[in-house]
């Protein structure tokens, strides 16, 4: 049970393994605490305890880590769930958070995000397919020249 001036929230976890300062990027950045336990991943806002995220381990599909400088810096990570989309977070010690997640999620489900160059390369490669799927009216507007 997590308590604050705003009330009580029932925690998913029966045993907490790691508590870390962090930021949730659901909407605007929200500072709070990341809690990893035996039943799931939780985030509780510092300002308003009613702003919380609880993700049971069986709902987590993959954890995507943004890794820079050969693994020396992990600015943020995201958790993609089976039903509710992707949640982005940053932590004071992201390596500890990812290690704790690895105890509950298979290592092959913790992956690196694509680099900027990989995203750009993929966009160039998929450009002809994207142009083919555009509606014909939009394609004709793009093909017109002003002048």
C-alpha cells in the first residue's frame, strides 16, 4: 500500500525489489518513484499519488532501451504492453532498473531501440511503399508544381 496526502493506492507487488527515482513520459514529464517487485512494474508520481502506472509482468511484451555511447548511457527506456501501448520512462539508475526487469522478463524481450541512422535508413527504404499507399488525390497534389 502506498500512502500520501492524496490517499492510499493498493500496490500490485507483495514484495518490492527496487525503488528508484524516475520520470514518466506519459503526457508531460512527471517525476516520481519507479517500483519493481514480484508482480509488476509500478510508477507513482511525487506530486499526485493518483497519477500512477501499474504494469503486471504478464502484460509486459517487451522493454525497449535507448542505449548511447556503447552502453555507457541509457537516457530512457520504454515498456510495450500487450494491450495498452507503450510507456516511456527515465530513471536515475536505468541499468539497475533494467537488471531488475530482467529477473521477471526473458532477456530476449529486453531490446535496444533503433538508432537515428537506422530509423533514417528504414524510412528511405520504405519510401516507395509509402508513396504507393498514399491516396491518389494526395499523390496528385504532391505531384503538382506551383508556378
